[in-house]
């Protein structure tokens, strides 16, 4: 088992990574709960994984109840949050209890937010079942739901008590979702680790094709990178954690325009967002043009979209920028952008003129 610590003082926890860990979840969780039952908030599409976890808990002497949530981004809503909270209360969840989030990023964000606000905060365990959730959203304590104005605008920082990652669950993940999660893996190389980006160029195709060892290596490296950044800037107040949002300002605008209906997955939007961030940086002579081309080429080579033309989004630059204005990172009327001086040299720029962004987007092929 690989263990990655997330060092946050009294809120510290471990991310445990091992093949077959899903079937051992009970022995991992039992020390946290004692004789109390566990409520599992689970994605409706992963009945087999839910059965495995519940059997493992039962073998460890832990009773469990499942709260099954419809799959998809639409579940990150006020209505579903209310439903989950009411169900947890119906089950008699106490403040000292532990809930389990079993599924992808949607479930982790939703269940984590419910845990953050239920009885002013209960503990929860993340068991992510998608690559995107394993390398990104399950670590760091960001929880929340979407609002009419945009994505993740209502939420809280609430760190999990434990994260359990089993790379073997990815064998049942649809290829498109696997590729979408891989975009977040590549992101860690683009932020501050050019050698890891080169590793992705050399190994990404084999990872996506099913190499379990490469998947475990990528997950462990990504989690360690995120844990390091979160440990330095838990609440994104120092600017360091903002680096993890590379590609997300452009990406969230694309998701909002696409309508969160599955036509454009989050990881796909992040891939396009990263490519656009590098292209915008190159246009401003901040980043070598060959680096921007290299980023786009890698996404394209593994089957991810590398620009607006590949997303089906035809909105004007002005409309996409209007979505950006609702970004939760906006402050004092300004929106910070993550730009790059090269691969592995991302930085936060607070002086970007949104008119320049509008013009840049209007020039992108549709």
C-alpha cells in the first residue's frame, strides 16, 4: 500500500492507495467508527462497488446503509443536497459518525458538503471510483454544489478523515471518463513538474490502455503533488493552491455554456482549458509557442479535446467571458488567470484584461 499524508495539523489525514483496496475498505474504516453504523452516499451507476464496500464493512463488524444518488453533474444541486441531508438524518446520523462518499467527483463534492453542514460537521471518508476523483477532487477538502450562476459556487472546505483509492476500480470506467480524468493527471506536470509531463507523454497512452502499474504510479504522484500544495495553502488564500485551477477558468466557462448535460465532461473541459491557457500565454509572448503546441498535441494524441473546435461549443468570446465573471475566484472586480511561462512554469496573473481574453477566444477556430 502506498500512503500519502496530507499534513494539515489537526485536520491531517492519509490517502491510501492499493490495488484491491475496495474489498478491504471495512478494515480501513472500522477503526474510525467503532460500533456505530456507516451511511454510504453512492453513485447509482456503481452498484457492484457499493456491494463490495458493504460486504467489506459487514466482515469488519460495521453496519451500513446506502443513500443512492443519480449519476451525473445534475446531482450537485440544492434539491439533491436536501435529499441527502434528510436521508442521513432519517438514518440517525450523529455528530461523531462517519459518512462514506463512494463514487466520482460529483458524489465526493455532494456528500462532502452534506458532511460539512450536517449537525455543523461530521466526518467522512472518500472512496473515489473515477480517475478524476482519485487524482484531484477527493483530496484537499473542497466540497460543494452548483448554482444557477455557475459551477461549485456554493460549498465549504471540509477535509475527509481518510481517502481510500483502489486503481483496479478503473477497469470498469468508460474509456471517455478515464481520458477525462487523465487530463487532471497531465495538469500536475504542466503546473510545476516538466519531467512529469514528459512522463505523461511517454506513458499516457499505455496508462489509458490499461496498464495498472502506470495508473498506480500516476495516481500516487498526482496525489502527492496535490497534498504538497494543499498543505501549503489549504484555503487558497496564499495563491499557491490556486495553481491547481490551471485550465479551470476557461474550462468552467465551457462547461457552463455546454449545460452540464454530459456533452462536455469536466476533465475534457480542463484539457481544453489548459490548452487555451498555454495558447493565450504564447500569444502574449509569455510562453514558447512550441510548448503550447506540445500541450495541445499530447491531449489530441490521447483522444482529449485540444481546443474550442473539439468541444462543439460555438459561443462568442463575450459570452464565455460572461460565464467567467461568476467564477468564485473573482475578487474586487478582477479575475485571476493561471498562465504559463513554459511547461512546468505556471503562475497566477491578476492583471489580465478580460477584453483581451474575449478577443483571444473569438479568434479560436470553432
